[in-house]
C-alpha cells in the first residue's frame, strides 16, 4: 500500500510518501490510521485529531469507513481552503 502525506502531516511524520504492508485486519481507512498511530510519536501526533484530516483512496475522496486493500494508494492531508 502506498501512503502519501501532505502539508503538516508530512512534517510531523517526516516523509512525503512510503510503502507499507499493514496486517491483514487493516481493511478500512480508520483501521489504517489506528495502525499508523502505533508506529511512533510522529504518527501519533499527526493523527491525534482526525477532524483535521482528509483522505483520498486511489485519488477519490474517502471517509474513514472506506475499504482499503494492499494495492491501494491512500493520501492523507489537511482540509484545503482556497483564496
């Protein structure tokens, strides 16, 4: 699974992207986030408040209950505002 991090998420985690192989029971975005939180303090800090995070699975906006699989691309980013 390819993960992409943007803006302050990238800064807190320390990488812009990574390829991971979460356990088989990680089947939703929410389960992925829970698994990531346990990977270290940078992840725990980045995902402390899920209300400040948006997700896209395979370049389509997704909710936390969206299904994910090992070949998916998951992008995590803060809400975007324009001007």
